[in-house]
C-alpha cells in the first residue's frame, strides 16, 4: 500500500485558507484510485488464500503453514479494509453534521 509523505498529510489536514494554491493539483493518485488499489490488493489476497485452500484440499503438496499464512494475511487485509471503511464513514458523518 502506498503511503503519503508527512508534509502531504499535514497539508491535507490544514484549513483551505492556509493551503498554498499549488497544493490543489497534485500529481499523485486520487483518493478513489488509492482506495480501488487497496481493495484490489485485498481481493487478490483472498484469491491466493482460496487457491491455497483448494490446492491443499485436492491433496497437492502444499504445507499447512502456507495455507494458514495465506488465510491469515487475507483476514488481516479484510480487517484493515473494514477499519478504513469505518473511519471514512465516520469522517463523512462528521463533515455532513458540520454547520457552515
């Protein structure tokens, strides 16, 4: 997952009046693109875990620890995606409740 450098995070948290005019157009990916990429990676981890389970169940020579590691990684990725979703929803609710 791609992370934002600290100056960009601080700039995003600053009020609009305090931001420089050039900050409005960044060359990096949009929030939607970052979110889509993270969800695609989560889906890919689930696909890998499913494939490992199927290989194991069909009797292929795959160690149990690889199956468990793939399942744990997919589970952790899902928990992270759920936590991020919850935080985004909370932020949206806070923004909609702000009075102008």
